[in-house]
C-alpha cells in the first residue's frame, strides 16, 4: 500500500511540474523567425524612449529579428540601425500558463552570453503574452515609472524566412 501511495505522489509531482498542453502549443507557435515591428506605450501621452532588456534603446529594437527554437527554448535577436549596438544576442525563453480561461500567459526571457549556463543566471524579464497567433504576437511588460505602472507593448509579426 505504501508503494502505491508513493507512486501516486511521485506521478502527481511529475505531472504538476511538467508543461501543460496549452503551454506546449504556445511554445510550438513561438517557433520560428519573428520581426519586432514596433514598441508602443499605451498609457503614455509624451515622448518616451526606454531601454529594453537592459540592452538597448527601444528604437534599436524596432524591426529587430527574433528567432525562437522550441525544442530547447533558446533563441536569438539581432539589432541593427544607426546609433545602435548592432549584433546578435542569445536568450533562453519559456511560456508559463497564467490563466487557462483567459488564454493569457506569462513569458520569461533570460539573456545569456555565449557559453554561459542559463541555470547560473538569476536575472531575466517577465512579460505578459497578450496575444499569440500563427502570424502575430503581442508582449507587454509593466514597469514602475514615478511610482505608477507603465506599460511597454511590443508587436511582432512572423517572418517569412
């Protein structure tokens, strides 16, 4: 009897720690190349230019190319443009189910350097995956600015290459 209880307990733990069907579907949809078309600030009425992912100005991210590999949750993004630190950056990403009824997810992105072990990096970024389809996705990150919530919205489209 103790063996059965132990087996059921271990099975429940493994099931609880695994990704859900919805998360796996979202990860498959992420797979491929995307273009970050624009960055907007829905609750701002003035000129704003933020630094995204502690890397570069939001202007440098416009039209950046992103590649997501779903079987190992690794990816890259490439920045280009005048007055930008051009080049390709690596990251680890994951989709976590937030609310199955609403279909909204949390999305985490953890920048890594070549040769770094992602498990040893304890900083990253949590974003809200507002929408995701086969051709478009929208991320939002809420940060604090002058003690108030400030939303950064990133709009992507699936690239054809």
